[in-house]
C-alpha cells in the first residue's frame, strides 16, 4: 500500500475500535488504543496522524472534512465500499488543480480523497 500524506486529524467515533479498524484496513494506518482515555491514536507512517475521540457534544460525528492524498481515487473509493463505507461523490475534477472524491465511513464521518495535477 502506498503512503498517504495527511495532517493531524481527530475523527469522532461512536465505536472507537470499529472506526480505528476501518481506517487501519483502508489506509494501513498504525493504530494504538489508549484505553484510559477511551481513545485510539493513529499514525500514517510519516509522522502524521491524529486520533479517534468518542462522539460527544464537543466531537460530533461528521463535523470535519479531511482531504487525504490518493494515488488512485477510484480504487480507494472501491475499497471504501468493500469495507462498509459509502461513496458520496465519485472522482470529480477540480479544473486546473486535480481531482477529489468524497466518502462516508461506517460511523458517518465524511472525508475526501485528493489527487493533485502536479504531484
């Protein structure tokens, strides 16, 4: 699996273990539970990462849209569906910039994949 460039992002989860498992399977992220905080941390292998806090008034599900680099948006969106997610927007061109696709994970969070015209 190719490496993905991301920023630190917290993705709220109703079920922290299930959400961490989804992203680990989708992108190969390393996940580490922090049971005393009911939180799971993740890292993409480049030092970037974040965590999965429980959904709360402070961390409502679906509030953040994060763009993640993708070498093959179509292939990644197909894998999203295989893992129980849903495609919201198929690969779409941003004229002069690149392409993006939007998906919803099994928890309800909405994220986007992005491929630049000039990698």
